[in-house]
């Protein structure tokens, strides 16, 4: 049956420089006729989202499309999701679905970007050593104990994790985001990331020690949001390459002294709550357009 690919869903084109990425969002159920249409139209990325009308729960058909480079699944439940293991060309994988399937991530040698709402069968993700960018949601401590196996990791994001201690991590990490990890106490392994430039910590109030961050000399972007009370920011002022500092939400610097920030010559963006005991106020609003624009960003109260 010869049908136009658009009859199976919506084709989205994303352009990045000279490259164009075609994504098929399927509305309805899977049909093997889709395979030929994808190949004809040069579609290598697939989105299966119940919100868009996707209706299948059996994913065994994935074994028939080993050419795809990107796969996103947002659904309630999935059976036979182990078929993902056969997607030898896969570069990007985003899974938000309940499943008992075990995926052989080690077979996915081209996989670079991974976004997972954690399921027990994803534990082999740390066998895929070429991953550069990983986001894990709802993990437990034992789930990520082998994080250090990802030697080429450049970006790590943990969201709503139950871990108490951050495990060993790759020294190649450029970016780390820790969000809503409410049991997290120890993050000192961050010091292993000697190439770290971007660090976000949001709503992780049980962390016991953060002053060592001042020893990670390459940090240029630091976000400490809804972190409760911080004794002082002297450790921040050791970050000579710092360009942007975000201390938003209920983050409260107890001694209120922001004077040392004036010595950070590369700092062009600052955000914090205007508290009565703070020594300074913000004189320039947070705006990424100002990142490379020098100017007065603070004034004494």
C-alpha cells in the first residue's frame, strides 16, 4: 500500500547550520509501510508520543528500522522494548515509558545522547561507553554506581534522583546538572571533572559541602537555586573564570557579603534575591545577551 509519509503523522524539519534533521511524529498505530516511506523521504528520526496520537504498546517493530538515528518514546507502557538493542545506527535515545524490557545498550556503538526516565531494565546503559550526553530521571543510588564507566561523558543531568552520594564521574565532563535530588548529601566527586565549566545545583538542600567548588578553576557558569542557607560565597570568588552566577529562589547567603564578586573580571551576569542584609544589589538584569558585555553588574547598598 503506497501512502504519503504525512498520512502516518507529522514530519518536522529541524535545521542546524547546513544540516536538516527530519523527524516523523506518528499519529495512530505502527504500519510496516512506514519503513519504505521513511527511507524514501530521508527520515531518520522517530517520535512516538501518546499526546500526539501514538497508540501502540508493542515495540517489536523497532527491529525492522535499524537505520534510524534518533528515537523518542513518550507513552504509558511498553512491551518488547528490547528491540531498541537492534538499532545499530542510533545516536539519540529518549525514553519516558514504563517497561520490564532489558535494553542491551552495549550494542549501540553510535549512541551519543541519552534521556531516560529510569526503569530497571536500563541498568546496562553504562555499558555504552561512547555516550557523551546523558539525562537520568528518578534513579536510585545503586542504579548509577557504574557512572564512571562512561569515560567520554561531557554532560550529565540527574533529576529527582534518590542517590545520597554522587558516584565517580568522567574527568571529561563539561556540564553537570543536579536537580531535585532531595537525599543527596555528598557531591565531592565533582572534583574529578577537571574540565567542568557549567554546574547547576537546584533543590538539593541536604548537600553538606559545596565550598570545594571554588577549587574547580574552569567553572564559568554556576547555578545554586533553592539551596537554603549558604554561610558565605568566598568559595565562589575563587572562580576567576566565572561569567554567570545564579543564586535564585530561597538560596540565602548568611553573611550577606557580595563584595568579593567585584574582583571577578569576567563576571557579566549575576542573579540573587534582594535581601535586606546583602551588601550589594543587582544593577543589571539577567540577560544572556550581556554574557560577553562588560559593565557594572552590582552596586553597594
